[in-house]
């Protein structure tokens, strides 16, 4: 199984259910030690949006995020997620650092692929539900 690239696995893991990711990291943690937590806190960040008419960027307001930065096996990992779940941010940062360091490659790749498949199935159901509400104006 191919090892996922950083943008792919972080986008999948950040959309995955927090409890599933935290449970997976809890299972991996003994093999990842020692872990150094460099940063783990909540804060506010500006939420950018883009004007659809002119393409100008503006800020809607502030959103609460939990962020974490860790070091393990000589590699650093970083993650930020919406809300105040510091454990989720820490779990995502640990997976980022593990991927960067090359730890537990097969397990992490399999987990990311399973989560990607689950998210794709959820997206398919949502698209089908949305399609069921489509109104064809030409038929009126």
C-alpha cells in the first residue's frame, strides 16, 4: 500500500470522526514514544472568505481552533482543528509527526485509506440525498 502524502492524509484525518482518530492514536502511542509536546492550546483565528463577484478576500470573523505541535523520532508534526478538542489536535499532530518520521507506515496508511473510503461513502449518500431534491425547471 502506498504511503499517503501529507496534504492527502491531513485532509482525510481532519474530516474523520474525532473519536475514531483519537482511538487509533491511543493504539499507536506505545510505538511512538517518546513524544515531546511543544504546543497544545486553543485560540482564535480569522476565517477568510472570497467574494464570488470580484474575487476579493475578506474576513467573516473569528473561529475557535485547537492546535498542537509535537516532536517524535526527530520529526515535528502540527495540526489545527475547529473547536476546542485539544486531544483531537494532539492526535492529528502525532499522526503528522509519525508520517514525517516514517513510523508505523503500514498501519497509518491503512487507517488513512479506510477513513478515506468511509468519508467517500458518506459523501456519496449526501450527494444522493441532495440529488433527490433537484427540481428540473424545464418540466414545469
